């Protein structure tokens, strides 16, 4: 899997989440929203891997997580995050919503329509969404 595969996967998972929201499948939509952000972070990390360089073991190991906060750190985007956060309170609010996602949400049958839509909007907002921001760096 390479950076372009991860970018495509992020885009497809957002489209899947939109279709699931429309179909009233809120738990699955919620899960796929977070998974889209995870793929976007991993595309950012993959961009930093240089052809023919032996990758840093810690970066590699730390990349195999599903924790968006940890992926922010591994991606090296903390300074860019801080800059964006200083520019936009709405971005901070959207990141806070997205950051709370967990891969274990796939087992959470209590996710509501409101929660799923809130996460979807937090990641897709064209001005202050998490995914549009990550796309600047992937």
C-alpha cells in the first residue's frame, strides 16, 4: 500500500460514510468517518518516506495504530496543527470531535444519528474540516 492508495481509500471511506448516513446506518458511517481520517494521516506519513531510504523503525511501528492523536504526532504535523488551531476555533472543535474517534467504535451499537453526522461534518467541513486540512499535506 502506498500514499496514493491511502489517499484513494480516505476519499472512498468518506463517500461510503455519506451513503451510510443517507441510509440511516449511523454506526457504520461513524466508523468509516474516523477510518477516512486514519487513512489520510497515513498518507501524510507515507509522503515522508523517501524512496531507497531505510525507514525509521519507531516511525514505522508508531504508524501502525488507529489512534488519531498519535497519528498526528507521528505524521510530524503538530506544528501545522498548532498554526491552524491558532487561526480557527472551528478547526479546533472539529479536531476535538475527530480525535475522540476510536477503531473500537465499530463495536459500539449506541452511536446516534447526531454523533455520526457531527463527526462527518467535523471531518468534511470545506473550510475547517480535518480532511481538507490533511489533504494539504498528503
